[in-house]
C-alpha cells in the first residue's frame, strides 16, 4: 500500500509540475519549443552537451537510424558522462565499432517514453520499471529521491538530468553517466 501511495504522490507531483510548466511555455535547454520538428539526430547536433554522442552515432553508422527511423527513446550520456566513462578502450577506433554500436544501442529503447511515461511504468511495477533496449539487454528505472535513475546489468547507474520531449522520431533524455550492456 505504501508503494501505491508513493506512486500516486509522484504522479500527482509530476502532473502538477507539467501543468505549471505548460502554463509557462516549457523550453528545452537549447531554448527550442518542446514540440520540435527536429529528429533525435538533429537535436543531438544542435545540443551543446551531446557532441560526443553525435560523434558516436556517426562512428557507429547510426546517423540514418536516428535521423529517419523511430520512434525511439534515447538516454543520451552528456559529454561530461563520456569524459568520465571508465571504458578501457578507445570508443572511436574502427576496430571497436561493434562494441561502440552495442554501447550506443544499449542507451536506446523502442517507442516514445516521456518522463511521465517512465514514472507511470514504475508505479505499475511498485517503484521499478524494466525496459528492453534496442541492443537486447534490459535497463531498470527507479526513483532515488526525486530523480529517475537507470541501472544497467552491472549495477552502474545514471540519473536523468534533462528530460526533453517529442522530437519528430522519439524522445531524448540526457543522463549523467554511461551505462553498459556488459563489461567493456
């Protein structure tokens, strides 16, 4: 019962925050309208904090997918997250293309999942939601305080720092850490 009450409180809070934000004409960090005609790829290209992701999409030959297909939800590590990535290999070496593609697709789920959708899924799962990534492995979403946190197979976690809604082919959420589909 406590978890249901917590979920209802979180949903009520998120709904009231969305209502207030909608009244104040929400803008994304790059000062563009929420209902953007951009694709996920174009949003990443325009973002000041996603240049490493943009380069990774190019190196993994995923520009066409993120520019023309979908809908997808991308949990996009910030440039700082990539700088702090503990990987023991150079992501952009051509010989590591397969690993880079696995890493990037682990940050993508099929469908449009706004922060509200993720919260609702967590409520249905008693505070936890599991999502299967395009890569094929699962990530777990849960609440830590007021933050939505994603946990990977190895127990690493990433916090959603910026929730950006409704790109033309999906949704993109900026996260503060790189999550891993396997030990790399």
